[in-house]
């Protein structure tokens, strides 16, 4: 079972939450049987066709080559030392697991690990899980997980769809989480004080404090951690042999982007699933009740609207935690991420950082440019486009936290960089 750093879970494999996956294993989603169109599936096809090869090294196996082929920068590296992978016996605070990511794919590497752990995004299915053996014998083969991962990665923590999440835990000196002390699922709304337990964090953040870079030494009071020792850390060399990794960083800004991105993608997947399932239900009932084929029930409309509204609030950073001090990372991640664009004629981009009071300068998620957004079912995409017009015009008090300047900037950026959005048709 694949459990990447970003998908840490407590041992809740057989709770009621795990039954959520049953719906999307059937029509119309067919998660386990549908043809994949994710980056790893495409990469495997290129390998099978002999168009590319993966290079193997004694230090990192296929890691560097896989990152190159998936267009993932080593500057995205973040490190986690909690034992929350199926390769947990190899993970300690001195030997953390490394995670690398871009907008669509995540690659986990463990020192001496048997496999690379990979999660990647199919625009219609959501997250798909793979492993790649680190042994150089034979042609490289990405093996898709066939359901075990979903016991954890399709729960209320991922909005009931196959997805990823960032978890924060109290961990002991061996890296074992104290699950009994509670864990936090973190995103852009999470207080700093609840973030990054079990993760290394390099960067500065003023007087704000988090749970990273430290361990819980008191078994009776596991929540008693030395947050001061973990604050404003810019050098990890005294905490681990950082030379074993592709980068000396576990960048604070990269972690904040990761938190936002995982839940944003989950909500895009939720809209895909809810719209397709609702429409499929109507098709079945229309036939059974001898109604017109194109009849749309009130229930279907409400179901799609609820999912879209939930996604829209996250897309526009509702309830985002307000930073109380300036934050900065230590790697080139922020510069590389922002440079990816696109930009309007005034050189504004949704990937521009603020890092003074909030994560991004313009509070609209860059994943609005993703394939997952572009391939939303037409009825959902039209609804989202209409609602964005209303919200950005200032016609919805629920989004009153957006200033007039915010709304104008977002509207102008999207008009130039995503003009097709306003022309979405059902």
C-alpha cells in the first residue's frame, strides 16, 4: 500500500469512512477500471514504446531520473521523519523521507527504500497511486495500487475521494506518531501552531511557532514539545546527514503550497465525482420513470451546486489563516514556482506570493489552470464560471473577505490568462 508523506493517516483502515470508495468503484466513475490519463501512465507508455529510458544511480535509484521525466524540481523537496509510510522501518528523525512535487505529481523517496512511492493526478479520476522498484534489474515498471491505498486515502479527510493530505503529528524520538494525542489535517486555513509535526521545516517565520523540527520526549505529555527549538531553522545539518538528499532544504513555502494544493485538488475531484454521479443517477431514473432523457432533477442540481460552492470557497481562499509575521523559505522553490506563470499584460500571476499576511498575492488558486479544472463536467464548469463572475463583481456577501482590489485583480488576470472560462457552456 502506498502511503506518501503527504498522505499520512492514523490507523483507521476499516472505519465507515473507507466505504466512501464503493461509490466511485462503480459506474460512472469506475475508478479501478477506467483508463488512466495521468502523468505516470503517460510516462510508462513512453517507456514501453522505447521512446525514453530511466537512469539508475547507486545513491538514489531511479529518483533523479523520475523527477526529471515528470518535470519535478529537486527544489520542491520537503522532509518528513514520522513513521507514516509502509517503509516505516527505514524512517527516523536522522533518516527522514523526502517528498518532491509539482502541480500534478508527488514522488516519495526513502534512504535504502525498496520502491519510490508516487501519487499523481488524473484529471477525471483524481489521485492515482503507484510504486516503482528501486532494483535496476529488468525494465522499470510503475505498478498501480489496486485499492489498498484507498482505505486511507478516500476518507472524510480527502472529502471522500481518492486524494492526498498533509498531516501533522506529535512524534517520539524514533519517529513514531503519538496518535492518541491527536493529529491535524492541514491546509491553508490551519493555524501555524498545528502545522508540520513530524516534518522538517527550513525557513523564517518571525514570532509564529509550529510543530516541526522537534520530537516529543515525554511519553506522559506527548504534546509537550520545544517549539522554540524548532523555530526559524535554516540549517538541518546538525539534525541529520543532509548530504544524502538532493537538496539541503525542507522549504517552508513549499510546505505551505503543498498543504493548499492537496486539498484544492481533492475538491476539484469532488466536483468531478458529484457532477458525474448525479447526472448518472438522473439518467437511470429518467429511464425507469419514462422521463425525458435530458430531465434534470432538483436533487441533481443541488448536489452539483453544493460541491461547486465548497470548491469555490477553497479556490478563493475563504478562511485562510492570516499570517502574523513574514515568512520565507530557504530554497529556490518560491522563485521557480512563481516563474511558471502564466502572467497577464501587467505581469501579474496567480502564482505570485505574498508571504506577509497570506500565502499568495492574489487569492485565487493557480489550479484553476489545471487539467482537472479544465475537464470539469460542463454543467459544473458553467456553474463555477457564473458564480465567479458574481463573486468577483462583489455581488455575494459570503465572499466579502475579498477586497475590491482583490476582486479586480483576479478578474483582470483571469480575463487575460483564461478567457475561455467565461465562455463555458453546458
